[in-house]
C-alpha cells in the first residue's frame, strides 16, 4: 500500500542517534554509524523523529510501504518498560490517532500488562516527546469552544469562529490514515477559495475535515489522486465536497476527485464552484 513514512538522507546523517532515541516505536536503529529504518511496520508516519535531527537528514515521503502495525510496535516496546509504553501511547494520542491508541491498550489488556497511566514519569516523557517532530506536519485535532448563549457579536472570541478541526490541511502533508479522517465529511478546497468568500468557515468548512490543494501550482498531482483514493478506501469518508473557483485550472481538482473515486470505491461527491466575487455559481452532486 502507498502511505507516508520517513526517509533518511545517508549523506546528511551524522550518526548522532537522537532520532533513534526519539522514535519510541522502534523503527530506527544506528547501523554502521547511520540511522536506518529497520521496518515499515514500525513507522507510524507522524514524523516525530524529524524534529530530533539536528542536520535535517529526515523527511516524510509517500511510497509503497507495509501497513503500520500497532501490535508489532507494542511487542517491541513492552520489554523497554512502562515509561516507553506511556510515551508511545501519549505520542499517538497527541496526534489524534485514537484507533491506534485503542489497539495499543487492547494489546496491553490481552497480554495482562499493567501500566500506571497516572505515572508522573510517563507524563514527563509525553511532554518531551510530543514536542518533537516538525510542527507543521504534526497531525492534531482542534477542539473549538462553543459560544455561550447571549454572547454579543462584538466579542471577537466568538464573532467569527474558525471551523478548522485538524492540522495540517495541505493534502501533501495529510496522513491518509489520520484518526480525524475516520468517518468524516471531507472538504477538498482549492487554495484560493478561502480568500474569495467570507463564508468559507461558516458555510463550507463547518462539520468537515479539510484538505487544500492547487492543481495548477502543485507538483505531482498523481500523488494527490493516490492519497485521496487511499483516504476514501480506508478512512470511511462519508462524503467529499470539492470547492473550486470558476477559473479553468480549478477543474483539475474536480478531476483529481473523480479519478480518486474511480480507483477506490463509490463516494458521493459535491462540486461547488465559486465565482471570482466569492458567490456560489454552481453546486451539484456527481
């Protein structure tokens, strides 16, 4: 299957081992003075090791890889002790990977492994580990406050609330197996649309997860097709809304959505076209 995993530049790697210490999943080892990913099974693709590397030798890439296996990871982590187990589970939780957390807890229960989840040392480990990784690539859910009844519209905290429910939003950076995608309604929006209409959050984004892309300027649109197809196939996405401008180049995003559906499974797709002044010019299900 094609998914996001890390890649290591051997020429840049100086063998410091910081990434190995930062990868509690056990995907990395130092071999002959270089960091090496020993198995796709252990790489969760969340990129926590990137921020540990002082020379920029680690990046994320989209390629064919074995599916991440939480049971295999837990089997490797249990002998390392409670602190490592807690750091791993807190790492997954911080990235919104609820399903993997459930699988990890189920493994502990099945093998009768006792872990003190109130352990202060585990909390310290979580604080340290969640700070690692590229901030722009870290998957996270965003909890929004609900405006109390009677709050005045002039109150800037609630006047125009954001409806963004996760980060990152760029399609290149999204993990197609991210927990916040499970059973979601996905909005695939051309980059310009958020600037063309003041209703972007309240009318189009509310209640949806978000992916943005520009078919004219972004490279490797086939990667977009493959990633979107994987989201549709494996994340149980309910509907896909494609929001584009009326300019011809935006139709490429519509085609990407259609091609992704063709190579995965049938999914209701709504196409919304905005005019240059930000009003809805056309809206239809395909």
